[in-house]
């Protein structure tokens, strides 16, 4: 196993009228054990050393959201 992991950054949803683009996914707080509604910004992909990871702050278990993130990544990476 590599000592690194790829992560997709999230940002909080500040406005209910904000446009969600094809390379973003709206993540409702209750669908991912988050404290606020968020957006997965699939154009913000980072590679981090696993030793730098802190406490887990949320888990996405909704398969529909997982598929939506996969589609947004495919769009962003032109796969």
C-alpha cells in the first residue's frame, strides 16, 4: 500500500441559490454525517500523506451520492 491517499475537498454550502456545476456534488449534511450542507469540489483533488490525516469528520454512505461523485470526477478528468 502506498502511504498516500487522494482526497476531494469539500466546501460548505453558503447559499441555497448557488449553482452546482458538473464537477461538483451537493452533499446534504444528513447524508454524510456532516454538520452543514456541503459541496464536493471534484476539481480540487489533493494527494496527501496518510500520516497527515486527522480525525474523520464525515462519511458518505449514500450510494447515489458516491455515484454522483464518480460522475463528477469522470467529467473533471475527462474519463
